[in-house]
């Protein structure tokens, strides 16, 4: 009996025992993270526009 079979019997989740035991991220998690990054980009964009307009109107 080799170490890989022993690991499966014990119930470990190493990559050698069973690759499908690795935690996978669901589609909903990926979509939520994408929405978070998109909102962060929108906030940075709007704040940079606000700073630019604030500096631009200071010279008028």
C-alpha cells in the first residue's frame, strides 16, 4: 500500500489523492468578485473625474 492510497483512506485532501477534492470557486463567487472590481473601478473613475473638474474649475 503506497502513501497515496493511505491518504485516500485517511481522508486527506492532497492533490495526489483526488484532484476533484480541491475547492473550486463557484460561478456566483466569480460574478460577485467581478461586480466588486467593477464597482471599485467606477468609484476610482468618478473620483478622478471629480478631482479633475475641481482642479479645472479652480482656474476659471
